[in-house]
């Protein structure tokens, strides 16, 4: 269930984060102020330092989750730049350094079209496109035969093969990042720690219901804000901070311009 949440629109992530945080706060308040189990706490609230035990753990785990999400986003940006750079090098070799027939550029065009429209556009890079894989194999076959069929110099042919390898590695990184989005275990622990922090806050203010409500509401809003931003970065290919396919689309347009 959480996995699908990371692919939601930014508005949905923000709204659901605030709703969930307030729900946890309400549940913690009801338990502490109405459940028989917490009757001793209502008579003698816990000391204030008790609250820091759960909040510190929550803050630590939130920082861990946020760091993981931002590292994924950075890796996605680097993979996108590497994929565009490799595609541009391939096009540069094929069209400008050593002009080849249309059959030489066609596999690169087919690859970029499949990536932009299918992998990136429809599935947020969660599914590998068979046409993109087929185009990569055609690119590799063309590169190995480039010298024999088109008289390409050995050094240039080697550069072309290296560029195709870099393109394939960048694609594998992109698909790998998308496949490992949203570890539900990490987020379930984060939710439990958030609830524990709210529960500890209520226990520390068990003799002052109005103060407890206000403190828990403020903390719930802080939890929701931090969780929403972290979740928005968790999926690098969807949402408000997503890495888009504009760079690869630009190379695709450049191929169209070169063919005219």
C-alpha cells in the first residue's frame, strides 16, 4: 500500500501525510486520556526527559530516511545526465564525425523514443521497455560492424562502443533506482516511532489536556511536513521534485533535425 503512495501526486502525498499525522495524534491522545491502561499516568505524568527518548529516535530515523531519499534523487539526476551524455556522444559519432546511412541512427532514435514514451512516460521507469532493449542490441550490433560496413576508424568504433556501454549502464541505473523505491519496512518503523513520540508527549502532559492537545497538534504538523517532503523525494521519477526525460527528448529532437 505504501509503495503506491510514493507514486501519487504531490497534493495527495501532502494531504495524506497531514491526515495520518493528525490521526496518530488523536489516537495517542485518546489512549493516554481515556484508556484505563494509562490511568496511573494521568495521576502522575511522566517526567519531561522521558519524551526525548522517543522523539530522538524518531528524528534519527527520519534523517536516515530523508538521506536515503535524497541520495536516490541525486543518483537519478546523475544517471539522467549520463544517459543524455552517452546518447549525444553516439549521435555525434554517427552523424557528425562519420556520417552513416539512416539505418545507423535509427536504433538510437528507436531507443530514445521507447525510453521517453514508455519507460519514463508511462511507467515512471518501473518497467523495462522491450523495444528499448531491442534498440540497444541493434546499436551494439551496428557498432561492432561499423568498421566493416562503413569504414569507420578503429579508434572511432571503440569510442562508439564505449558510448553505447555507458548508455546501457545509465539505463540500468535508472531502472534499478525506480525498482527499489519505497522500502515499506523503513516507513513502518518511522510511523511507529512517530506514534511513540506523540504518545510520549501526551504522557508528559497527562495532567494538562489543553496543553497536550496543542503540543501534539504542533508536533503532528511537524511530522507531516517532514514526512511529506521526504516521501516526495522517495520516488525520483514522479511528483513535485521528479527527474524528467526532457534531456533525452532533446536528443530525440536533435536526431529529427539531423535527419532533415
